[in-house]
């Protein structure tokens, strides 16, 4: 093989750490293998293959690497058959250290077990055991903390302030998420303690100056200054390029830029109060008016300047929000969050201890344990290399790491611990393809080395590989054109300059019609009237994709077949549809593709446990375990296994109205119903078998003795359904091989998965070679390549919901939360949390940019991009580009979906004129240097999108009930909710409201702090439930002794509105006169003169389970409640309950 100059450098360079920045399709695996081969082939270098440590991130990659190295050694040996050193390598390669990080850690621990405190015969936890044991550890931890809630105010503050409203699911999710994140750190307990040091410091000193938080705030101020002044530089450049000399904008912008610069110079290095005062002293003046009826080019330039200035205003608003409260209030909010967050930390540490104890009782380790126990073996608690580490340093002459951009903190620490003077690590990766931060990967580890190794004496050597051996020129140039315009250090973590450009290295034969290979951008107007039968935006987009697939197949478009070395006709398997998320979009695309006759398969967000065939079998297992469960019982009886009709089941319940539904079935059997008797006999038989048979054998019986497997195969998507059923059997068999076998345990395992909001991976009914179009997420596509890539659902917005969570964290800043005043029931924004959100949003947007890069670089020969848009009166904001037609960084950061980024880049292509013209974009944004062919298509109305085949009208095939007069009664009985359905999952803690709601089906009223998190603009009107909550809150805030008129109450609501505690709509809903009338009533006057008054008073008490769940057995449940108001009068307590819906 002929190597490029950069590849040859990567193969041969040595003497210090090397970072190989290998772009998509640049042949990094081949280079890595060749480096290893040349190291072990040269007898003079005296390197044996078992003296190298080669680490990958997947078992498949490790196997492939070992096979390629073995094949290369074999080939080299054929050329030099007498080379004894090579003969030795051939023998050693099969025991060489080529593995995943976890496999290496496991082998390391087993070979040094005498140096650890681990059991000699430890095994690796299965996913099943891990979920179950972790759930048990969490349950025990929460029960322990709930037991102390009346004695520890910090527990109450955490539960009340951050634990969720309806139940403790939010708290459970927070504890587990923080536990999992901490495990990506080298020393989790140390990180958890350090993560709160800023809070502890403020709580102790009652000051922000000189501490961690002020340093972070100052960093935000510097970032803001740079961003705003950069925008003003561009505004002035735009004015200089496109406005006339004495245009009023030029002088105005120059003066305003100077004012901003002076403002930031004045506050640099100052304390919190001075910075806040300085920021608030500056505000944007009204932009001077431009000329009336300007020329189109002048108008377009003015619009771009206005848009840039609006971005500057938004950035200023963002920094102002960080300093929204004065220093005293900021200290109160940060210090006030310390104690509940300390309790959260202690919960996480207790979960860790309990989980570890449960694992050790069963001689188990999980993947996190492998890394942490390996680090303990190599570095101990002090972080200094042990004798074991020093031995391995001597053994391993080089450490080679693939996909380094996906490394986390503990893994990087392990690499450093094993390295000789941190100088023999060869790291391969591509920062632009780092897309796994949700698995706690840290792209900054790569980017820091990238920056350092570029510099002389930077601690290592940087080599870049940018020659792409995967894609045709059109794809390569499309990728460069898109990302040169939108990827930057702020959005993507890397500057996509010419140094980063892909260079075509693949050789492809010419095709007769080059237009078939042009990049395509299809933009679909999704303004569809909300009428029955009209398509939604996803269906419109799916139609466009289906039409293009059909056209490519029908036209016999040629594609290059690597295995044949020649062109051939395109097939369905050559096409992939990529999406950011397949959960909602993939089902729509599948349905449309099937209407077009396109064979399709999607590993979509089709919930495995919700698949009908899986649900039916699980329902069968539920009633084998306990037949007194009405819903699964009826589901099984109605299923194809038994085929009872709704009418038959209704008659059974009508005949026997008492007890569970199984009693009605028994009654029917006793009265001559043969089908019911047969069903009961079969169920009893299976229940007897369950006592001595594994779950997998029970499932096998359901499949074959009752014919359910065959039946499922005869339905639509039969192959997929049967694959799911086979997978359920395999998972049950795997479960039976764990230490928690049995039907009851298996059903608990399934229930645990559901309760954690988790799911299992669906089966894959098609192989990689099957001739179907695949729909997959961009994440799933990483490492793959396809002749044709269709990127769809690009208008799907990025997920910013994570930032709505009460508690957030990241590796550098630590843990951050808003301050919740549990007594007043108000959540106040914390500067600390706002700073974490600021960093987290930038990290998210950067990762989304890298995801887009991964998506576009999967294509070998052709890219098709589809998008939808809504035509509004305002139209699209101007695309903001600099003199080189690159989109402005702040403009790119402000966007919320792939579509907007792609439009910002592709609409600067000369051939995007049809879209530019329709949407009203200026021709000034056109980049004449575009070096690829683009087909830009605009569907101006939804009717322009080709329709699918005519759907077959639905036919009502259900017979009418014979006794129509009984229909209402039967429906009432069928819809009856049985109270004993709850007995399977009695919670540890319930609120009084939940108990009341459970017993009376009362409407749930959310807490005010949840109302406040909603956008003010959304609260146009206040519902009855919301009004009640608002009035409760106002009653809580009033000082009864200070109320002398309705105006006092009105003044209070206005104050609460000005402090952003109430929205305008909520404030308007408060009837001051009625509240004043209450205080003037007899009971109100008694309230004013009472010895003691308490409002929204929280209490906890234990109650026997049987009082709430009569059949719940023994035990206690923790009840949590809140009294609206009580006052003490003459030594007695008078309890008040406020009701807004009954007071006239």
C-alpha cells in the first residue's frame, strides 16, 4: 500500500506522545495496524507484540484489530519465512494485549488478584443484575433517609425542594444520574466533595469575592465581552462594505462599541457587586433610523446589522441574568443550596456503599468497578504509581489508543498511570466525531492535547490525517463547504479551516450522468391545515425521501461496488436514512416507505417492552405469577392465544360483579362455559410448572404449545415480531443463569426497568446484507458508510430540556442548583446553576455540530438532505455571514436544529437561488467558491409534495352488541379501575394529596414553583387549578396583621409580579377584594389576633399500610402532607383549608 506523507509520519514517528487527528475516512485503522506491524517486524527495535498495549472501545473493534495484525504478520512472514523474530510474533499475537479498556482491566485484576481486596472468583455483573442490585441499593438508601426526614431539615429541603411533586421519581433519577457521572471520575468520592466546595466556601464566608464562583462568573464576563465586541467588529465591517460613507449606522455603532469596551474595562477584575453595577449601568440605545425606502442592497445590509445587534443584546441579557440579584441575595441563594446538595452527595455515597456490598455478596463487579479497582491497583488512594504500575510501565513499550476522543476522565488517568514518563502513548481519534458525552466522554481531553501538541515543547507531537479515502469529490467538497461556514471553536470545539478540510483520496470511476451524484437539499413548507386526512410535516418529508429513493432505483443509478471493483446498479441496501432521533420520525417514514413499496427496517425508538407481541407474553407471565391482576388477565384472554371477544368478557363480568376478574372467569367455568374452563385449566397447569421450571421454558411453552410464535410470524412485520419473541426467550434464559432466577424475580426485573424509564433493545430481524433501506440514528451510524445518505428530520430541535432540571453538574464546575425556599415554596434562580447551564448549553450545541459532521461523512457517493419549515409573516431571520461568507459564530450558536445550520451554509451556494428567492434572502450572501454541484428544491406548499398511494378506507368489522340496552352498563364495568391493581407496587413514601387523589380522583394542582418555570408568554390565561395554587401562595405570603385594605393585597401581588415570582396572568387572577373580605370575616379576625400562625406547614407521619391499601399487609408507609393554614388560639389549634372554587 502506498502511504501518504502524513500517514508515513504517523507510522514512524516516536520519542514522545503522539496525537493522530484522523478525519473521517482517512484510514486511521490501517495506519494504526501498520505502525504496530513495523514496530514488531524490526528485530533491531526489539519490540514484541505482547509488549504493546492496544486499547479500543468495542469488542468488535478489538477483534478486527487483532485479525488485521495477525494477517499482516502472516503476510510479512511469507516474504521473510526465516525471520525468527516474526515467527515469535506470530505465536504471541493471539495472547497480545489487544482489547477493550474493560477487558484489559479485568485481566489485570485477575492476574494481580492477590494485591487487591477482591474475591478470587469474581464475575462480571450482567445488565440484569446491575439494574436489580442498583435499584435495591437506591431503595434502601431512600428508606434510610426518609426515616430521618423529621429530624434532619436538610433531607426535608432536598425532598421538598428538588425531589419532584407527585412522587420521588425525580429524586431517584437525580441520585442515579449523579452516581453514574461520579463513576467517570478517577476518585468519585473526592470529586463529589470538591464539587460542593464552592457552596461550602460561600456558606462559611457569606461572600462571593475571592472564591470559586466569582472566578467562574469573571470567566463568563470575559467570554461575553469577546462575543459582543466580535459582533460589533462584524457590524462595522458590514457597514463599511455595504453602506454609504455617511450612513447614520456607522458612527452610531462605532460609538456604541466604544461604550461597551469602556464598560467591560471598568469592571475587569472587580468584585461581584462592582461587576453587577457596571453591567447594569450600560444599556443599548435606540438604533438611529436609516434612510427611507433604501435600495435593496442597503436594506439587506441594514437588516443584517440589526440582526447582529439583536444577537449582541441577547448575549448581554444572558450575562445580566447571571448577576440578576445583588450580592447579599446571591450569597443567600448559593449558600442556601449547600445543605440539600450535601444531603444529595451523601445519598449518592450511600448508594455506592450499599451497591458495592450487594455486589460483593454475590462476588460481582460491574464495568465501573473494573476501571476503579484497576486504578486502585495501579495508583492507590494517593494517586502515586504502585509497584504493579511500575512493572507494567517497564513491560509496555508503547500504549496505542483508538477512538481517543471518546475517553473519559478515569480512563485517561489509567493511561497516564501506565505510561513511561507520559511519553509513549499513541492516541488516534477525531475531535469532530466526539459524540458520546452522554456516556461521560470528555472531548476536552482531546482538544487540550490538540492545542498543546501544536506548540513547541507542548508535551507531545500532533499529526493530522485529512485525506479521505471513503467519499467521492462531491461529498468531500459538500462537507468542507458546510463546515467551513458553521464549525468553530465555540460550536464544535475546533476551527474548521483549510487545515481541517477533507482532501479527496478515494478513486471512483466516472459515471455518464454526473447530475445523478449532485448533493440535494429539499426544503418543504409544512403549513398544513389542521383537517382530517392532511399529512403532518414528518409525513411530507418522508414522501420526499420515498420519492427520491424510488427515482434512484427506477433510474438504475450507478454506484461503485468496492468488492467488485466496478460500477453496478443501486439497490435498497445502498441507501440509509439518518436522523438525530428515530423515536417519533422513524415510524412515519416506515409507513410512507411501505406505501411506496420500499423495503425498510428501522432500529427506531420502538420501545421493546411496548411491542404488542412482547406485552402479550409478559402479561401471560404476570398472570402465571399472580392471576389476580385484571389488566394482564384480560389482555391474555383477548389475545390471539385464547381469542375471547370483548362481548364474552363483558358478559362474564356482568354475571359476577364482585372480586377480581379471575373470579368472574371461575364463575363462568362453573356455570358451563367450556372455553373459560379450558383457559383456567391451562393457567393452573402453567402455574404448577412455574414452581419447578425456568422462565425461559415457560416462554417456550407459550410460543409452541399455544402457537403464539407461529401466529406472530403470520402478522404484518412477522419477521420482526418473531425476532422480538426470540430475544425475549434469550433474555429470560440469560436471567435464569444469574443469581436471581425465578418468575417472580424476572417480573420484578421487568418492572424495575419500566419504573426507571428504561427499555430493552429491540431485536434486529434483518442482517447487514439484506436488501432494505435502513433508518437509523446518527449515533448508530458512526463507523459505518453507505453509498447514499439521506439526512432527514433536520428541523428536529435540540434537546434543551436537560437544563430545566433542578440540579445540574459538570466535571469542572461541579454541582449546581437553584435555591428553593421550602417554607415560602419559591424557587430562586441561582447564579451557580446559570453558570453551569451556560457551559452545558455550549457543550450540547458543540456536540450537535459534531453529530452533523458524523452524519454527512457517512456518505460515499451522494448526499440528500430534507427539511421542513413553516412560512410565517416574519419570515426567516437574515443569514449572517462575514466577508468570507462564513456564518457568524454567535449566529450559529443561536440556532436550535440541523436545518438552520444547513441553510446557513447551503443557501450561500450559487445554485440555492430557488430557495433564496422564495424565502427572501439577499444575493449578497452567495459564496462563488462553491466547488460541488447542488440541487436545491423548494416545495412552496404542502400540496407540492408528491402524494403516496391511496389508503384503503377503514371497515368496521366488529359486530354490534346483541343487548344494546346493556351497552352503557357494560362499558361502565369495563372502564372500572380496580383498587387492588396498586398492590403490586406500594411506594415507600406518599403525599396526602396522592392518597386523596387515589381515593377520590381529585384533580391534581401543581406547586407554584413549577408554574413559575413556564414561559410567561405561554401563560395567556390561568386555569382553575392554577388560580387555586396562586391564591394559596398569596395567602402564604400575606402578613395578616398588616392587612388594612384590599389595596395592601393588590400591592403585594404587584410586588410579586415585579420580582418575577408571579406572571402577569397569575397576578391578575388574584382577587384582592375577596381575600380582604376573608380577613374581615370572623375567622379572618381570629387569624389576625392568634398567638401563632403557620401557613403551608409541611408534616410527615408514619401510617399503617393497611389504612391506605386494605390488602397491603403489614408494614408502614411514610405520609407527607402540607396544611394550608393553622393558628393557635387559647391553647387550641384551629386548622383552615383554603378553597377558591367554593368561596363566593
